């Protein structure tokens, strides 16, 4: 029950923040990444999702650029 409550609260908070952000900034699409992406991808229908490892992939590309 506690886990379900926490998960539901997190989903509702993200949906409301996305709606607020989009309405205040005239934005129609939000991209979400991160390790919890598989959970939120199933629950939130307002956004576009990218790989959960986008930050690490980007940092690796920067590192590889310095080695060249």
C-alpha cells in the first residue's frame, strides 16, 4: 500500500508539473530520460521518452571526443 501510494503520488506530481510547465511556456512536448524511465513510460502519456541512459551516453561521447 505504501509503495503504491508513493508511485501514484510521483506519477500525479510529474503529470501536473508537465502540464503546468507546458501551459506556462507554450511547449507541446517534453522529453524525459533517467533510470526510472521504464516505470514512468507506462504511466505518463503526456511526454516523449528517450533512452534511460541518455546522460551517460552523452558524457561518454564527450569523453571519447577528448581522446581523439
